[in-house]
């Protein structure tokens, strides 16, 4: 558990915003090809892309709080 202030949290938030901006830009760039798909396929692609950015978020938030990429031993992982 963190007991003193650290720059990981503000830098992590900036990195998260920058990463999401790059990801959103990549999806917007790819939309020129996604838009040529049938509407049902577009829906599936956009749902998958809309959820995919969440996959690394848990470990990133753990790193911001603890400085480690793994769940600390003895901590509940929510499962």
C-alpha cells in the first residue's frame, strides 16, 4: 500500500489519456475500411474495439497505485 505521494498517478493519468487518444485515432483511421462492411459486421467490430481498450486497464491501474504490474500478495483480486 502506498504511504507517500508518488508521480505514478498523475503521470499514469496523462499516459492513459494519451494512449486512449492514440487508440481513438487509430479506430477513426480504420473506420474508412470498417465503414465498407455490412452494418452487422460494423456493429461487431465497434463493440469489440469499444471494449478492447479495457483489457490492459486493470494492470495499468494496479501499477499506478502500487508500482507493480501484478496484484499484491494478500490482496483480493475481485474473483
